[in-house]
C-alpha cells in the first residue's frame, strides 16, 4: 500500500479517485497465445457438438437398420411359411393322386 494514494475531492478541488502504481513481476501470456487458446476452446466445443451429432446419427441409423432387418425377417418367415404350405399341399395332392391310381388299378 506504499504506492497508492487517495485523492479527496474537497482538498484537491477535483473529483475523488484512487491512484495506485503497479509493478509487473512476470510476463503474462501474449495476445497471440490467448487467441490460440480461445480458438482451441471454440474448436473443442465444435468437436464436442459434432461428436454428439454423429453419435445421434449413429443411433438413428442403428434403429433404422434394426427396423429394416426386422421387416426382412418377417418377410423371410412369411416366405418360408408359404413355401412349407405349398410343399404340404403338393405332397397331399401327390398322395391323393397315388391313392387314386392305386384304387383304379384295383
């Protein structure tokens, strides 16, 4: 507090204010370094946002793919079921035709 002084308005016929002499002990970061730090912070924020967006897109794509797969599976199951039914019908019709042939031959 040795290097400070308070100026009183009623004594000096001025507005009141406070004066201090500052001493610099060490060099602080340069402005260009500060700008780089600010840019890097902005870049980090952008990267974080992009990462979140990409993660959301991946989740949406996974859900979409699951839906598509489930639809394909349903179609495949239906086709398989239809094939089995057609085979059964064919086998029944072939059995009937064989029975008819056997009956006719007797």
